[in-house]
């Protein structure tokens, strides 16, 4: 069997195409269910689909390099012509596919280096595939290894500890300036994509009271309703300045919307600090607002300087994350190598069981007067003997499975036990990997 990854992401594919390819949860389950229900997809035996706004990746276990089948599957399920998809797709096989998934789970392949959301998305992808019977023991083990690697990366390094986007940095700056975000009153000036991302960052920090102000009330209500917030138009801006602890501006207006005079008037009616954060280009907040007593103003340049530092700090952690990924990949490769011994161990146990049953049957025929309880005790004894006799050699075979001389061990064991060479599980050479339903 081979581990395959067919995918596209923000590096290879424009947004307008990614939008057409994203799976809803229902659509994803329906697509995976085709495999889970036994509907053939070429030589594919297992499948997991990772679908986010920045990537669509299909992971498969297949006896052949079934990229053409996976490409046709993606084209059909998303109703996008294969010719339109093909220039944007990347293909990974074997150890490359394994390493790619580990990097994805650790946040090294994300639009924002080290972002945490992808780890939950990888976990969800495995859960959905398992739920419809599309994932088997091989991909389940691979995804579990990736999830473990992602968790280690975030707990053992600082790859995710510093804000790495303007929206998250704006929320972080606000938190440091105000302190208790749960009781803070926040005004979002603007209702676009940046406002949406900032909303998410604020909610993660416990902000409960947020009001969206936008030129178009419909857009303000749309954003506010998604996050359980209030909404208003620009006419209420001056009143909101009097009440707010934090104002974050991110409109696309061609001129400033918050003047120094407006802020002075608002500050005359209040006794506490006002934090103004301008992440718009052109600026929404007049620079002179920072000169008003009691006002702290942060503009896009000051935030970008901090962001560059944060990203540099995250980038410095990449070698440490890569070391963790190398460890986790080595463990998974050892697991794959250990699968080569499973057919041999299974053959040994099967042969021993056949001998046990044949000899037990002969013995019981010679002892016709035994009671049922006595027969049961004799059978239990024979089973225990077989288990004890095989315990040491099978344990040794498993232990030697990851060594370079494992094939010689297997040959010697088959010779000693008089076993034929079975087709069994294929050896793993970096591009191929075995699979067995005997593995949990």
C-alpha cells in the first residue's frame, strides 16, 4: 500500500477557485461515504479529506499511485473541470506525504506561520472520515501521529505564542492596554474581512460587548449577527466614542472618519483611557488623535513593526518544530516497518493453532470418559502452552522489525518454523507502506 496526498492550497491556487472547492461538512461526509459504503475509487482503500478555506487535501491509502483517480474524484465531487484543477494541484507520495501532513498539523504550511486553527481542522477531518468508514488503520495512525506532532509543536516551542496577523495583533494590543477584556466595551468601525478576523481574535480573548459601526447598516448587521453583537451606522460614532474602551477601525474609506476634535469632545465626557487601533489603509483615524490626553493610538505602521518582530520570533522556532516532526516521522516509519512482521507472526500463530487443534482432537478421542469440564481444562492448557511458546519469538520479531537486518530475521524464522513465504504485507522503501486491518 502507498500513502498519497493530492491537494492544493493558498500558495498554488487563487481564492476564487478555492472557494468553489471547499467542502461543507455534509458534502465532505457524502463524498467520503462513497468509499465507506464500498463504492470503488480505483485502488484506494482508505481516504481522509482536509478541507479549509486555505487548502483542500485528499489523503489516501492505495495499492497504486492513484493520483488520476483522486483527481477525477475531486473534480466530480466539487463539479470543477479537471483541466481547471490540474495546474494548481500538488502530489506527495510515501514519506513526502507523511512529512507534508506533519508540517500542516504543526502550522508550518499555513498562511500564518504557526496558526493553531489547522490542528483542530486536521482532527475534525479524521473524525469525519472515521464516522463514515472511509478511514482505516493506516491513515488513522498517520493522522494521530500528525495531531500529536502538532500538539507537541505548540506546547514545546513558541511557534504559536506571538500574534502573527494584524487582526490578532490588534486584539493583543487592546488586551494589554485595557487588561480585563471581558468587561471592556469595543467598537468595530467597519464590517469587512479584517473586521471579521478581528472579531474572532477578540472573542478568543473573552470580549463580550462589541458594537459594529458601518456606513451600510445591512453590512453592520450581517457581521454583528454572526457574532452576537450590536450594530449601528456612522451617525452613532460620536456617542459610541464616549462609551467605548476600545475602537478598532478597518474600513475602506478614502479619508479619515475619526477626527481629533471628535475624540476631544468624547474625552470631555469620560474619565477613563480610550484605546484607538487603526488597521485601515488609508487611515480611518486622524493622527492628531494620539495627542489627545487619555488616548492611546496605534496605527498600521506601529502594528506592522510589532508584527514583523512576532513573525521573526515564530520563524526562529521553525528548526525546533522541524526537529519534533523528524522524531514523530521516525516513529511512524518504525510503525510502518513493524507491519512487515505481521504476516510472519500471523502465519506462526495460525500454524501453531492448527497443530494445537489436531493434537488436542487426537488426545480427546483417546480419553472418551472425560467430562465436559475436564475437556475444557485440557483445551485451556493447550492454548496457554501455545501462547507461552510463541510469546518470546513473536516479541523478538516485533522488536527487530525496525532494524536493517529484519528481512534476514524473517527468513530465518520462516525456515525454522517451516513456513512458506506468503504475499503478506509489502516492505516499506519510503514510497510504499503496508496496511493491515489487524492494526488498531
